C-alpha cells in the first residue's frame, strides 16, 4: 500500500520536522510505501526517516530528469525510487495522489492545498496532523466551504504515530500491511 505524505516543502520548524520523521518511521514500520513529491521540507523529513528505518519510499518529481531535479536543488536522498514526471509541480501532484491509497497532511501551503483537494475529490482516506499549522489547520473550513462530500474519509489527530495508525485502520482490511 502507498501512503503519501504532503506538507510544507520549505522552512524548518523542528517540532514539525520531528512529527514528519515520526510519520515516516510509522509508515516504514507498517510495511507500506511512503510516497511524496520528491521535494524538501516536511515530506523529505518523512521519507528520509522511513528510508533510514528500512522502509520503501517513492518520490514523484516535477522534473523530467535526475539532472534537472538535482540541478534545481531538489533532494534525491531518502527516496528508494523517483519517477521523473516532467509534469511540473501541479501535474506531479495529480500523479502522486492517484498512485497513493491514502494521504497524510502536515502544515503546508498552496501545493499542499492542491494535493489535499485532489485527494479529497478522489475519495481518498486523508489524515491531517491537527495543530501543525498552515493548510492542515484550515482543512475543516475548506471542506465546509467546498460544499462537497466525497467517499473519502478525513481523520484528525495531534499525535503523528497515532494518525498513521488511524489512517491505516480506515483502509479496507485487504489493503493493510502490518499496521
């Protein structure tokens, strides 16, 4: 199963970086694959922790090649595999969400909002790290303002590892691994 981790790709708040690492470790421990946008920041912290814990990670780069990706200052470490989409940031968001069974949102800005709305519209299970700031804290209002219900489920928790457990428990039993 593939669990996407989306959030702020810039800045370095140690509390949030620690939470992202905890999420990455929990995904690795569950035997599932961590997916992200092959970017820096919180998604990279989660992927690096998952990788260091023996987990598999998959990044969807907006760039067309490794040379463009690394040359643009994007990280390649911490990712078991990278798909170089050449689709730009928003195009890669669609691809990464479609390739995922669930998503977890930490903090975030406009790119995270885009990833959330795609996942929500696609009816995915979405975990939101409550109190992490940014887009994550605005999601209840965004859902209300959208006036749209989907087949997906949005789960909130302030505890990073607890959030991963709740997300995994909300997926059909045939999709779960060790979690």
